């Protein structure tokens, strides 16, 4: 049997239309895989119902508006309810209608996915009527209105080129989706209370991968069938389509890893492939293989950057439809003018074609986005767009279809994710706490080492130097034969040696006060104050307005050291007779230690603070505290130490 060429073309376009129809299965798999399990049934059913509505609306009014005899190049005016098609001059007739119906179904499916998980089903279906009956067919008429009946339409007459619908189908649906996600608002679960974007659980990533492959496969019919005939260019078109998808993944993954520093590039694989497929749709019939690789790579970069932009703006696209279809559709349409050879362009010039392509991309954005804003605004004001917060939390499976089984599965998944998330959070917090404690211990050890050095130098060192001097004088007197003073000198030297040994014992014992571990900080301070009164005669008054919180051991040691050094400075320099301690909460989760003496004080402007004050400040900084010293000549000195503590900490009695 010998087939005529018209018959072969008819068969090819029909088969390609079936490929494009299979896209609906791809969209369902992709979107169901990306949404949460509690909404998977709703998304799947919504896709089926949207296609049913598209079939009815597009075949009654949409096809007529898009391909009927044109009124001034703006809208078609015949073929209502597909009447009069059998007498048209187009040899493809109903095969052409079937092919274009599949394109319309694609456009409608795209916008609905982006608004998933918080939008009422009824509202989405009404918006599908507007898209299938007005938004898509009217813009389609401006570009493709002459594809069925030989006639001029205004954007095609300008020289605009869009082979298979990067702008006509994909960008139109993408900008409409952008309007929808702006009006409906973001899901409650994808942004934190501070407005930061956070990933939520996907129901089935392998299912999304399957959907990506189905869409990839179906795109061969999308682009190949757009030739509307069967000839040798089909091989080039299909290869260009495949190359762009592959290089789109490369561009998306590299952008995700190198530019945005994201370690998880899983979703970049899916969106990169689809972004490359959308972009090459504009010029797969005239671009070279190298050009296709470049178009795919650039669109892969664009899809990741535009996704990040939407996240930064707080625009919640559930399945990434806007970056993939709107941004990449516009990208591919513009790159067509840049990369194609001039002889393949409608204007014969890359620059002239670029101006037209950019201009029509803007027209497409204004038409579809503004039309979407009007559509969703009116729907929101009348029947409402969003489900209630309670319904969103439950999931639309059970709200719209009483699907209790998937709700039970979601609860199990959600509990597992919550447990995992909480466990990871606790581990992270514990790691931070351990690192903080380790740094504090190291710093505390260094301070203790310096304190030992100062104590040995100031106490033991000076005593040993005096002993050395005494023994030298004793040697001289023995040499000169002055025995009458020998007994006194020996007694003095013995006393100094004994004092030095006692000083060394005190220093070694003071390295880690035993009482601090046994009885706590408050009791240690009380005991320390009593010893100061007994040994120096200075009057010490302690006033605890609130009981001391319980800090970590290293923190308490540093607090005690600061109090010790404060008293040491008073004994050495202040010539005080009274010291007053006040301990209280100064502000939420901050405890104040106030130490005041009635000594001679000093003028802060005329005095360089010694190493003791510097050491105290260092210790305060190590424990997250603040140390302030106030003093005035002849009016005493006051030291303020503020130390933070945890809200739920145990309070010492």
C-alpha cells in the first residue's frame, strides 16, 4: 500500500498529539512527587478534571478564537463548537484540532500545579476555564492564527518566531501561574516565622523522576509534531530537544552548587531538564546542535536563579512551574534571535529579530500576568481562593475526597520527619554547646595558668627574694664576726621560709577550690567573705536579693576568680574598711554581682588600670559577661559584673 504525503503527515501529527497527551501523565507524576502526601490525591484528580474542562472549553470556543478567520488579526470568529472544519482547506483538519487541544491541555495543567496544596479545587477549575477559553487562545491567535487558515495575525506579521510554543504555551501559562501564587499567597509550612524559606517533605521523589522522563519523552511529540508534516527535519528537531534537556541539567546543577552553594542539587536535575526542554521549544527547528546545548545550559542556569529569586521574594511555587515555564520560555524565545543564523530568521537580522522577540515576550507577560491577576482577584473576592488553615494542615486529600488512607500515611511520614528533624536539631545544639564549653575550658585553663604565675611571682617570688637577701646579710655578719645579731636574723629567715611554704600551699589549694564543687558558688562566696573579715578585719556585708542561678562549673569558677581578684585589689590598693556585696537579677536572664568598697578609690582619667582589672575583664568576656568598674578618688570603687544564665536553669537555694 502506498500512502500519499498528506496521509503520512496526518498520521505523524496524530501520533505526535498522542505523545503530547501523554504529558498529562508526566505532569501528574511530577507534581504528585513534589507535593506532600496529604495532597497527592487532590493534585492528581485536579489534573484530570482540568484536562476534561480544557477539552470541553477549547473545542467549543477556544479553537475558534485561536484559529478561526481573524478579526483584524486579534481574534478568530468561526469554527465555534468545531463547526465547518470539514470544509476547511487545511488537509490535517481534525488531526490539527486534536494536536492543538493537547497543547491547550498542557497550558492549563501548568498553572494549576504551582498553586497546589492551599487552593480550592473549584477555584482552580474556574481558572482553567478562563485559561482554556480566553487567555491562551487569544494570545495563540496573535502568533499562530495563520497556521490553520492562511491569514495574517499581528504578532506573526511583525516577524515574531516561536516554533512550538516556548512563549505561546509555556510562558503564557507560567506568567498566569505567577499571578496565581501572588494572589493565593504562600503555604503556611514552607516559610518560618521569620519569613525564611524552608524545604518541606516531598511525597515521592522517584515518582517525580518518572514524571520528568515521561515529560522528556512526550516533548519529542511536542516539538516534532509542531512541524505539522513528516520530513527530514524531524531528526534534527528531536536531537535538539534531547540535547537541550541534557545540558539544562548540567547548567542547573552547576549553578546550584557553584553559585548558590547548595549541597542538595536533587531538584536541580528535574527543573534543569524541564527548563531546557521549554527553552528549546522556541527554535528547535532552526538551531544547530551546539546552539541547542547552549540554550539548554543557559536555561538551566536561569531556572535555578529564578527559583532562588522567587524564594527570596516569598513567592511560593509548589512545583517550580514559574521558573521552568515562564522564565525559561522567555529565555528560549530570546536566545532564538541571538543564536540562529540570519537566513533562518523572519527579519533576516539577529539584532532586528532580537528586538521583536523581546518586545513580544513583554507583550506576553503583560497579557497573561495581568489577565491572571484580574482572574484570581475576582475569584478570590467572590468564592475565595484558599482553603482554611485547618484544611491546609489536614491536606486536601481528606478535605476534598475523604481519603483517610493517604491521610494516615501522611501522619506516619510527618511523625518520622518531625522526629528526625528534632533529633538533628538536638544533635546540632549539643555540638554547639560542646564546642562552646570546650572553648570556655581552654580559656579558663589559660587564665588559671596566668593566675598561678602572678600568685607565685607576687607571693612566693617576693618572699624567696627576701629570704635570699636575709641569708646574704646573715652570711656577711658571720664573716664579720657579729654573733649578737645572728639569732634575730636566723629567726627572720625561718619565718620567711615558713611563710613562703604556706603561700605555696595556699596557691596550690586555690587552683581548684574544693568548696566550690562541694557546696556551690553562693556558699563558697559566704565562706570567702568570712575569711576576709577574720584575717583582715575589714567588714564584709553580703546581700543576696535573689538566689544565685546554677551555671556550668567553668563559669562558676571564673565568677569566683573575679570576686577573689576584686578583693585582692581592695586589700592591696584601696585601704578600705568596709566591702558591700549585692547579688541580684538585673534584667531577664542576666545576674548582677556588685562589689563596693569605701577605700581611697582612683581617678579613671589619671590612672592606668593594672593587670588585675584586665584579667577580670578577660574572664568576664569568656563567660559572656560584662565587667564595669566605677571609681573616684577618695570615694571608693564599685565593680559591676553581669553574667547571663539560661531561662530554665536550676536556682540554688
